[in-house]
């Protein structure tokens, strides 16, 4: 009995050790010969390959930065959260949609359809409807698929629109979560504004577009640094005071993708487009000032001693690849985007996975110091690489 107990104890010890060591070993070996791509085309193909693989087997994005006794976090349920995975899958899907639009590849189309079938029933309803606002960007990705009948899936999109409305405050803007209704997060701009704009246009729902524009304009009024377009993490609804860090890299990314996707969706004849275009021009000029010579942005953009963050680089590359159509900032945007892509190529692993993205944020001003792979980054890099005229 004692011998069996000893064996069991040893086995548990070995299991704990493996759970801790294997991820670190995998990270170390994956960075050997990182960034050695002969040209952008070969790099693009590798980025695409891993994106297609991850769409159906998305790497888990950890809630914790802890590297020791990880098994305790797993047992307690502090290791992962479904809501984080929504925006990973959404980004990959958006990247593959852009690839399909560029190449008209039947293989890519089959992959997108297979993924869609895994999320929605034959009648267009959700198999499991996302219940967090993080999932709204996944609905946006599905709504963006160019070869589906959007009306077939309208019930699913209506469900996500109602989810957004359930978090609407007295001020007419949307909270991130029901337990933090006193704050307005920059993340929410990226999660909801592209969906609201596209939903409003496709289903003739003007109020949805108004809501997207209001979310952006209110954030610009209360959560920007002085007279710049550098966002804070959040602002407090009652006091209208910014809360958290100004210049958090992925915060810029969330703002950028929400703004640019809403702007590009609106027709030139819509008066709301000019409102958003003003913000696009301001942000393009302000964010570019913080880009390093190597094409990167740091996770805290004003601190060159902080870690470079690939998720910031990928999202801003997408922003600039679209904003370059505005003549006033075309040259700036083209140069900034090209530098960003060159940086991303240099931090791409042998298998095509882009490295050194900041992990998930834990709360206001509690930012991860883990920098590794992130499917969200992968998808936006792919989206930029296959964007026509990019």
C-alpha cells in the first residue's frame, strides 16, 4: 500500500512538472530560426496555413500569467474562458474571408463553410449562441462572409443585436459586462461597432448604425489623452473621467478596428461617414508617431522599454491598409502599414505562427506580461496581407 501511494505521489509530481514545463519548452523551441522568410509571399502562405489549422483547433489563450503549478489554475477554472476564444476565432475567420475575396479559392470557401456549419444550425440559428459581448465580433465575422444569404442567419444576428442592447446604459452607450456598467471600455468599440454598422446596413436598421457611431464619438469625447486620439483603457460613466492606462497598445488596436471597419462599411453618401473619417485621420497621424523604426508598437506605446506587442502591430496594420484610401494620409498610411508587415514577418515562427503578442488583460490597468502566440493577431495579419490594393 505504501509503495502504491509512493508511486501515485511520484506520478502526480511528474504530471504537475510536465504541465508546467512542456508549454515553456514548446515556446523555446518554436522560436529557433524565427522570422527567416525569403519574401512576403512565402510568409503569407505560412500565415494562411496556420490560420486554417487554428480555426478548428484554436490554441487556448490563458487567463493567467502564472507559469508554475498551472494545474491548480486548471482545476479552479482560472486557466481559460470561452469569451476570450470568441475573438480569436472571429479574427481567423475574418482573415480567411479576406483571403477568399482575394483568391476565390474553393478550398478556402469550403473551410469557411465548414466552420459556419459548426456554429450554426441548418436553419441559420446558433447552435450555442455567445452570451458575452466578446462574441459579437464573431457574429460580425459570419455576417461578413460574402457568399452566404444573410437573411437565413438573421435570427442569429438579431440575437446578438439584442445582447448588445441588453448592455445599453442610460447614456445610450454599451457596457462591456453587466457587472462593470459604470465603465466604458475601448475593447467594446472593436467588439460591437463593426457588427452594428454591418447589421444596420444589411437589414436596414438605422438605429444600429447610430449606436455604433455614438459609441465611438462618446469615447472620443471622454477617453482620449488631451487633444490627441490616444485612448485610455476605459472611462467612468458618471464622472466622465478616464480610468486606466493611456496608450495601451491593444487598446489602440481595439479602437482602430472598430473605427475603421465601421467607417469603410458606410457609403460615401452617409453623413456619418464624414464624422468617422475625421477620427480616422486624427488617429492615423497620432498612432504613427509611436511606431518604432522596426515597424513595431510597444504594449505601452509611449514606453520604448516595454515589450513590443504583435497584436497591436497586426491590428494597426489592418487599420492603415484601409485608411490609405484617404488621400490626405495615403503616403503616411502606406509607409506605416509596410513597416508593420515587415516587423510581423520577422517575429513569425517556422510554422507560420506570429509570436510575441500580449496575453489577455486581467482588469483595468492589470495587463498581461505574457507575450506569445495569439490567433487574434494571426487573423488580422492575414486580413491585411490578402486585402486587395493593400
